C-alpha cells in the first residue's frame, strides 16, 4: 500500500476551534473506519502553546492515490471547513 503523511493546519478565524470541536466526533468515527480497513497508521492533533488543537498530522495508507483523495475529500474536517492548509506527501514507514 502507498503511505501518505498529511499535515493539515486549521483555519484561524474566531469560529475555527468550535468548528473543530463540533466536527471531531464525526472525524474520529471516520478514523475508526480507516483503522478497521487498515488505512490508518497514526495521527493526532497539532497543539499551540495553550494546548488548543490547531491542526492535525496523520499517516494513512491506501492502494491508490485516488482512494486516498476520495477519503480526504469526504473527511468531516475537510467538508466542515476545519482544515485550511493541507499538505500531503508520499511517506514510507521505517520498519525496525
């Protein structure tokens, strides 16, 4: 499977954190599905100095770029306008 590292920074408007909080349960339900399908490797929130969530880092794996893009386009953090700047790079996990 192809692996990807996703670094996503949230919008910075006054309502951004509340949108994240509102969308978080749906996002995490989607992550559970990814995990059950062996598409989720690891992920979590990027925090600011006040330990508030301001973004995400995820490592996911899919058979094709198209499958990864379809998942990402439908993730609640994308459709709910939580993630603003999203960077996706190919990734290869070191197996030690």
